[in-house]
């Protein structure tokens, strides 16, 4: 194990967002690449917004992605005494102070800042309270917050491994709250206390936290901690460069999962959001990523979210997936769509495997796969309208289908080889092209005009189903079709 120790610190206030998952991935890659340690920390001090069910979901999403950790999870809500002790230390060293200002008392200043379009900065009213003032506030029953004393001048520089030096004027920062009036720490305080106490060597997180970093550095300096290194990874924006939101489609790992993306494909896609393995490579496995990952190669500029690329990557993984694995992954999607109609087939592993292999080339997600495989699980599908015109309405189609049906009687079981032979023979003797027989047969068996090889479909459906469907099509052509 090296000295490298990183952490992933989600707040359990919602599902794992793609931005958070990408942060987890980059931490994971860095830890693995450097043979370091990945700590999992749950930032759950916002008691109102944090929920246990989200903790479970976060953990489940990370497991599904295959991103494990080495230490934790630690819960900040169970470490509250650590933060109060550190705050006490700052108070006793006069690096922090109690502030009794009420929200109302600060309101006019906030209002002024808003009107002047400036960032509100706490004016430092309670910096030098006299004992009698404190007593008076206490007597009123006011509950104080604790603020960190920030130098009025000078700069705080973030040495970022991705962005180099980013400098902040201390005069643009105020004496911010480290412990709220309910005794709970703020994010900035709890986060850096944990990072330093847990000996985190590198804080890798989203760029949206860059503006928090000077505050955290000032806390760390006040507490006399050794400073960790920082790496702020770029934002993920929507194609129109706006903030990514629900209207841009799936944004949480859970949503991607239920849309039928494979975890390996999502991990592959996320790796490309802000990092490139080089040589224009777009398909890369987790172990290859580990071998090539380098924080210095992470982009500074925002990454653009592109679902068509994700679908393309997913399609590739689906084709490459081992059939057993793909069948297992596809089963919940098939069950959701067809379990009530074709319950028995859902337990027939061999059948599911054959179906999945037959259609996987044509689908980009498991959901799409389950949709295009409908005729393997449903008998009462409609016939494609254009297909009806092109195939069923052609003179002689019924006779072709009838001949095929009766010739099938001679075969014990259907295989793609013996059905192909039969087709060749029938077409030669009937003096029709293979296409002339295949078109209506496909429509009769699947309701569609395109799909996997028709002989494979016949093998998978089996003799009884094929015969039944030919009969259904013959009946349809003879009785239901307006000519
Ligand atoms: N809990 C914070 C978040 O989810 C962690 C940020 C950090 O990595 O410091 O945004």
C-alpha cells in the first residue's frame, strides 16, 4: 500500500448522480493506479435532507458499477464529537468565535448585498464580544453558531493537480460558520476535519466544490493539519452547455440501470467524461483504465454529456458480453414486459440465452433488447402494416405459407440448418426467390419486416410455435385482410 489515500464522500440526499458516480470512479482509478486506499464516507450531517434509504441506494449503485472501497463507510453523523472537539480547540486558541447574530439582524446586510449584486459577507459583528454582551445574549436564550476567524487580507491558494494554482482573496471570504446553532458542523468544516484526521492524501472531487476549497484550507491551517492535495474534476454539462438536469434524460445511476445500460458500459462512458485514455480510444475496460489513469491528464474544461455515445458504447458491450451474463442481465427486463404473458419461458434459461444471442446485435440497451424480442414471448402481435402490403398482399403468398407449413411436418425438430435447406428446396421447386418466401414467413413469425436470421428464429421458436404462427397468418390473409 502506498501513501495515497483518497475518499468518496457522497451526501445521502438523493440517488447517485452521474457526476457523483464519475467522482467515485476517478477516486477509485487513482487509488488503484497508485496502489492506495479508497475510503467511503457518508456526509450525512444534514439531518433533514439525509435519508437512510439513499445510503442503501448509493451503496447499491456503487456495487452495481463494480466500484468497491477499502475502508468505511464512515458516517459523519456518528462523528459529531470529533467536529465539536476541533471547534472547541479553535475557540480556545481564539481562531474561532461564538456568534449570536440572529437571522433577522443579518437580513438587511444580505438584502443590500443582493441589491448590489454582491456576495454577502458576514460583517464580523461578534468578533470581539465582551463578556457582558455574551451574558446578555445567553440570558435572552440565543443559541450561538461558531465562526472561523478569517484573515482580512492576503490570499489563499489552492494548488490543484488539474487546474494548477487557483488563488482566492481572503477579503472575498467571510468568517463562515463551522458549527451551526443546533451543534451540527457545516459541510466545509466536517469535510476537511475528516479529510485531515483520516489522512486523506488527495481530495478528488467535482469542480463545483472549488469555491469551498479556500475555506477548507483555512480551517485546516487553523487546526494545524498537514494539507492534502486537491484535484477538481470538470463539470458535466448538458449538450447545450446548461446544467445537467432531468430534462436531459437519465442522470442517476439507478435510472441508467433501469434504462438497460450495462455497468461496464456506464463506467467506460463515465471515464471519458473529463479524461481520455489517448489514441482516440473510446472503448476501455476498468483494468485498462487503471493502467492508464493519470490525474494530470484530466481536462480542465467541462465534459459534455452525450447519451448517443453512451448507447453506442453500451451496444458494443452487449455484443461482447458473454451470453450467460447477458441473459442474466436481460432477464429482469424481459420479465417486466412479458412475465404475465409467457411465464414459463422466463424460467427456460436456454430459451432466454438463445433469444438474447439472436437479437443482441440489434439493440443498444437491455430495454431495447426486450422490446425487439417481443415475438419470442408474445403470440398476439400485430403485423407491420408496410410488411402486410409488401408480403401478405402479394398474389400466391397463402400458397407459399401453406406449402411451408405442410413441409415442416416432415421435420422432427427445426434447426437453422434444416430450415434453410427446406427453404432452398421449396424455392427451387416453386421457382421463387428465397426472399419471396422469407419475407412473408418473417412477417408471419414475428410481425416485423426485419430482425435476426429467419432460420435462427425458426429454430428458437420451435416447430409447434412456427406452425401455429403460419396458421395464424394464413387465417389472417384469407379472412381478415382487406384486399
Ligand atoms: N458530500 C459532498 C458532496 O456530495 C462531498 C464533497 C467533497 O467531496 O468534499 O458533494
